[in-house]
C-alpha cells in the first residue's frame, strides 16, 4: 500500500473543492451576464467601444454573446474534470490503482480535449473581433494538447497497474 502525506492530500481536497465552487460561481456569473448583455447593451457597447475606440459595435455584442454561451460548456467541462480529479485524490490515500480511476482519468482527458477545442473556437472569435478593430491577444499553444495525450497515456498506465495488481493478488 502507498502512504501519501495526509497533509498534502487534505490540502488537495480543499483546493479542488474550492475550485469547484469558484467554477460554479463563474458559471452563475455567465448565466447572469447573458441577460445583462441584452438589458444593458448600450452600456456594454459604450464601455467596449472605448477599448479600443475603433471597434465596430455591430460585431461587438453578437460576438460577446457567443463568447458567453460558449463559456457555459467550458464551465461544465471544468466541473467534471475537478470532480473526477477529486475522486482520484480520494483514492490515493488508500490505493491509487483502483479500477474506478481509469475511467475517471479518461473522462478528465476527454474534458481537456473539449476545452482545447473550445479554445480554438475562442481563437476564431478573437480573430473576428480583431478584424472588427479590437486587440484581443490569442496564441495557439501545444501545452493543452500535450496534456490531453498525457492524460490518455496516464489512464492506460493506471489500467495496466490495476491489472498487474489484480494478477499479483491472484498469485498470492
């Protein structure tokens, strides 16, 4: 059996739970921001038209609303990731190589893939806004894509570790 430092596991649990609450709070903020963008459209246009002043208001609000709507699946994906990671952390104190951690890690990997795909869509939205006069910085990064591959590989490692543990237990 592996014995992890109980303090680090406790801190990990607390941090993951706090991040989940923060993520859900952000989701609530996004849900409220969409109707606010309808009610307070003139104020939004005035605020964003000053940063930079050359932005085309005709592009601004539709793109902003698409941005808000696309952020909701991101909130869901992050929530699932954090929940599955918390479940993995819960098993580490006793035994990380339990069969349940394999689908958890695969789910985290699929969520990460979804986030990276949404990030590409955000890059297209940034390009659209920049064509309308904005100055939104967006850069392609391989880091998230590498993390997706790493997570799928890690899930396979956990699957093999679980199988080896079961084989060893059967021999003893």
